């Protein structure tokens, strides 16, 4: 199973992001696609993908209502 739209780069996950990734792996997820809506989230998502190659994948974007 693949999560195709996760916002793990949101600041709300700063304290437990790695725990969420570990739990996703434990529950049998084969991949997570982390979406970003702002530049800063995109950078965080890329860092996360680098830490978890082959598991975290990234889509970069800029939402029109985000600054």
C-alpha cells in the first residue's frame, strides 16, 4: 500500500515526523508520497526523502493561497 498524499513536511509533524515514518513502515506501507504546498515544506520533504530513500517520494508544488 502506498500513501499518495501525505503532508509530513508540515510543521505540525516537527516533533514526531520520524515516529510517523517508522509507524508507516511498521504498518506495512511500501511508500509515502510527501506533497508540499510551500517552498519551505518542499525543502523539508526533500530532506525527508534523502533520509528514507526508496520509501519517501516527493511532489513539489506551490499552492496559490500559500505565501
